[in-house]
C-alpha cells in the first residue's frame, strides 16, 4: 500500500506555470520528488522552457495524475522516495502508458542503477546534483526519442490501416460491414470494448454494434458518443464509467464521428482502462479509419438501394452511377490526407523511417489507382468499348488480382491458392478489362464461398480438343455460342474454384445474363445486382474468348475464362 508523503500544493505549481511568459506548451511533464526544493526548481525551469508541468512530492498524487485522462508525455522522478522507488513508479507508469518517456534522478549512478533503469524502460537518468542546462537537455532528448518512437508506431499503423481500408471497402453487406469496422478498430487500437453507434433518425433508437458482442455500453458512454456525433469532432474522456465487459468497467473512452457526403451518420467509440487509448497517435488512427468507415457504410447503404431497384433498368443505371460517383468522391478525400501527410513524413525522415513512409505511400497510391478504375467503370459503355491490346503476362495479372482481394478473403478465414504452369503464358489483352474480369470471378468466389474454406485459382494451357470436351456439357449455353472464336491454336484458361453452395445446372446459362440472380436465399445473404458475370461475359466476348461454369449444388462452383492463345507467342 502506498503511504502518502508531504506534497506541494497543486495550485501553487499551476500559478507558477500560468505566470510563465512562454508560448504554446511543448509537452506535459510530471515531476515526482519528495524533496520540495528539487521539485520546485525542476518545475520552474521546465515551465519557463515552455512545458506544461504538474509536480508533486506525493507518490499517491502522481499515480492519480497518471491514471487520469490527462495526457502525460514525460515523467521525471527521483529514484529514492519514502513509499516507493522511482523505478517502481516508472514500471507502473509504463504499464498505464507504454509510450510514456521517463527520466530518473539519482544521486548514486553505478552499473546496477543503469541496468535497473534500462529494465524499467527509462529513457534517461540525471545524476544529482545537475545543472539546469542538463535538465533541459535531458528532457528535450527524451521527448525527441519518444517522438521518433511514436512516429515509427504511427507509420506502421498507417500501413496496416491501408490494408484494413481496402478490406472494408470490399464489403457491401451492411451488417457484416458494421461488425468488421468495430473489429478492425480494436485490431489497430488496444482497448477493452468497441462500439459502432449508427443514428438513423431523431425518432428512432441508434443501432449499436459491439465487440466483444457481450460488451455493454453504459449511459455515460452513450452520452459521449452523442456529443461527438452532434459536435462532429472527436472527443475523449477518462474519469467515468463508459462501458462494461466481463464484470469490469472501462473509464477511458475515445469517440470519433463518422461522416458520409458531409453529414454525420454515426460514431466509433473505444473504451478501456489505459491512458494510451486516447494518445494523439491513436486519435489520428481512429479518425482515418472513421473516414473510411463512414464512406464504406454509405456505400453499403447505397448498394442495398441498388439491390431493391435492380428490376428497373433505368433506375438501376441511375443508382449505379450515383454509387460509383459517391464512392470515388468519398474515397479520394481521406486518401488525399493519407497521401499528403505520408509524403510530408517521408520527405522529413531518413533511414528506416523513410522506408516505412515510402511503403505506406506506395500502398496509398495503389488504392488511388483502384478509385480511378471505379470512375472508368462508371463511364464505360460495353457496347461501344474499344480494346487497348498489349501483351500481358497472365501469371503476374493473377497475382495482382489476388493481392488486392486477399484482405477480403482473410476476413472470412478463406485461403486463396494460385497454381501456374511452368511456362509463362502471354496473351494480347486489354489490361484493365482483364483485371476486371478476373477480379469479378474472384470476388464472387470470396462472397459465395464458405467461411474457413479454400479458393483455388489456376492458369493452364489447353488444346482445342480439351476445351471442346470441357464445354460439351454446356454447349447449349448461348453465351458460349456467341463468344467462341473459330479455330484458335490453343487456349489460355483461367479457373476460379470455390467451396460454396454451388449453382443448380438449370441456371448455368442464365447467370451470365444481365440482372439475373440465383436463388433468393443467396441474394438476401450476399447481395448483388446480377451485373458482375454479365460484365465478365461481355468482356470475354470482346477478347474473342469465352466463359462458363461447372457447378453442383452443395459442392461449390468453378468458373472458367478461356482466351485465344497463339503458340508462337509462347
């Protein structure tokens, strides 16, 4: 048990800081020393240097400050105190906030002391007596080291955040998307419970999605979320009970509002027991994820509207264009922020930090390319489309498509495998349209495949006889008749196989027609407008190729794309 010792009046220290003629505070420093003279001297020096300072001679008071919602950047503590040592206090402080910088003041510097400070995660130590310049320099160096560590954590988190953003953007089922958003938020930021609160109207109760599912959002937690929703700004708190899980309350919370098309739609709220939850790094990470989540939720809502109106071609075209236009616009805004800040960090960094920033930048530029392709798809008229044929390495194309969609498969516990021939197959094709064809088939396999299953992608070279034998059973399919090219020398065949529910043989021909969808149960569960396979069919026709499916109910499906191949080109 901690025994209270003599303390300095907090009001006196606050007056000292308030009277200092300095600009904006550089950082918040907590000073803990049982010697009043040393405590006052350090507080005065650091206050005059521009820092926000809280000082005390009482370890109990120091622990209260560390456990409060106040953001402490550095703790300066004496190694010898009546109730607890500075090293023990440092260990407790680092458990509450792993990012906290710590400097230990000691009058007995030896090898044992150095080892002990290192084990406690101490940034530096000061040998008493020390000069004032030594104090200022040690604090500056410790905070600089902390800033570099925080920046490294931030860059790594941004790289992971881009992968999450890609996965979130690929989900169009509103219920599944809501659960994944909360899960990804907790994946990036350690906390006890996470909540997604969606506001559907003033007269209806908000929809709350929690992770873990048995976590309980308390009244004060709802109030914090509502305040963030109405203010449109992120907010945090650390001294009231916000949520409960497994009988334990969470007093620290971080709430970030979600926006879509300039209007608030909900809030992400994370609750926990550690001050690190509301650190500036975590606030930035959750804000970026919130930007992406708001866009994705709006896209899912629009996609549901698109489903309901697919029977009307005119209405479907209008909603489709609106969906893609909103998606491209809303994705560009948060992506521009990521690109801008990452370029700035990269240009101001060197060594390992510059490499991390470049990796984040490369990933962000890949997402930007995907957005531009969405815009191209909106403006694409398949009946008047022209091909820009270039020699394409099919193996590289397949690897690229799989790389984009693996995050979505991992969310369902699926494993995607790729089998390639020993010789690289090269065909003349329009690269963008080829990526679109393969991407549609793999996206369907992920959507309709079972959880924890395997998806097999294969590329092979077939003779005309092999192709005839494979398609004989489905030769009545009008899609095959109109796509087949007469007398090619060989065929480059891409297959995508899933372990889903399969498709009844009576529907094999119709699924390639526009707006056709299979059984109602699949439509309700997975969504869809019936345009994806029709688009694949039309693009294959433009390449003088063909598509077909082999499927049996409850045994999965395998979709094939066959493209004409000239043996001399191989």
